[in-house]
C-alpha cells in the first residue's frame, strides 16, 4: 500500500537522522545502531552506508568502513565525498596506491575540494613523491585560503617531513600564521605554528606559540609538540626548560604506549640535539629532572616534570609513585590553579592506591580545565 511504503521510508530516514545526531554527540555505538537499522530497512540507501562507514572509521574498524564506502560508490558513482572518505581509510591502512586512486577520483568529480587535494598531498608524501605532494598542498591552500583546518594540516605536513621541513619552512610559517589569525582559539593551530617557527629558526617565537597553545589547551599538553618545544628552548640556551619539555614528551610517549611513527622520529631528533642516548635515556632524564628541580625547588613546572617521570618510569628502581605524590602535592601548593600539577597528583595517587587523594586531585584538575573526557575517564577509574 502506498501509505505503508511512505511510512516505512519515513522511518528509515528518521533512523538516518538519528544516527547523524548521535554521531555529532560522539555516541558512536548508538549512531552505528541506527545506521544499521536504516540499512536493514533500505539496503540501497547511500546516506545510511555513508554514515555507518564514517562511524566505523572513527571506531578504527577500517576494513568494515571500507566496505560501506565502496557500497556508496556502487550506489552513486558520482559521490565525490565517498571517494574522499574511502581514500582516508586506505591511507590509515597504509594502502597508499588505493588511497591515491580514491583521492584522484574524488578530485575528478569535485576539483574544488581543498581537503581532497590536501589528503592527496599527504598520500604522495608518504609515497616519497615530494614535488607532486607540494603541488597538491599548494593547490589545497589556493582553493581554500581561509580554511584554518586546511592551512594547519598543510603546515604539519610541510614541517614534519625530513626534507620539506627545511626547504618549505618559511612557506609553512605563512600558512600557520594565517591559520591562527583565522582561528586564534584553536590550540593545535598554535602548536603547528610553533613547529613551523622552529623549523624557520625563530626560536623565541616558537616558544611563545607553544605557550599560547598550552593556555588554550588547559591540560598538560604532553604531546609530540613538546619535543619541538624542547629543541627551541635548547637553541635559546635554556637547558633546564629544554630538559623539562623533553621529559614531558617522553612521559607522554610511555603513557600512550607509542613505539613507532613520526613521534619516535621527533624524539630521536630532540635527543640528538640535546645529547641524550637511547641507552641512557631513563637515567639521564631522571638526573636532569632532579637537577632542574634542585636548582629551582619552588618551580611547580620542575616539580611536576620530575613527578611525571617517576610515575611513568618502567624501571622498578626508578618508578616511585610515593615520591611523585610528594612532589606533585608541593607543586599544587605553590600553584593551586595548575591543572598539570593536579593531574599529576591524581595519577600518582591512583598508582599508589591512595584513592581519596586521587579523587580530590582529579576534581581539582576537572575544575581547572572546565571538564572533559580525559578527567571523566580518570574519575570513572578512581570510583571503580
């Protein structure tokens, strides 16, 4: 009956819209449920496959995501976005030839899509075709000169490639500066500007950009950018600050269990500049952090850096949560508004089984940051 068919189609569309809404809220499992229900009702509904593929990619279920994007292309061969999404998944699976083919097809269907040109450049760069990669990056910027996300993405690609980071540094600074001018409240933009400025030999300006990012992030910021901050400090002759930033980044690698990829390359670059060998890395890091803390015993950053190291140390002889608690507690006393110190105190207390202290410090961290998934996760583990 026509009315029944219309009702069934309407319910299918409602499922898709519900999936879209849940996806925007970050409720991936729920979104996937509604997309699957829509596909069950209407197996040839491209928008449902597109939505489910996007969710699956966000859940790192890349093989399944690939199948749904391919289904969309079969249903609608003129869908440029589906080729683009398929290219993203192939890139993440390190299937570079397939990624290049997908991005090129997306561009053929929509030549004005800056994101597709930018991602094409990234895939070309991974293949080692730097000249064509730079051409693609410049095309992306030309198409979308006021898109801060595209500008930041291109900046990162140009400044983290071992060869392009030297020949394209000035160009990257221009892109990064434009990105923060457009979106001054986005921390990643300032971090990328910091990296670009470091590559361009503007050490103090690089440090200033990283510090601006820290203010905006409202968290410890112990990411790969810290290796570049360490190198910028070292170039300025600020050894204590350089060592502190280096160890913060080193702790982040350990906590995230990162053992490969570009982050390790950044670590090696920083260690070469700072004169740290891989064999002596933990002992040297501890000695330098201790020396930094002793030189300035009331510096909350120095106290916090040493505490973070003692928590993350894998060597049983160096791992010392109790001492970390004492150091972090002192840092919190000196700077009660420091989210980084409160975070460290909470983690140290959790590792030592001091749940009350861990909870109080985590709540202080949450107040300082305004809340977020990071603090919420730790609160859940502490309450458990």
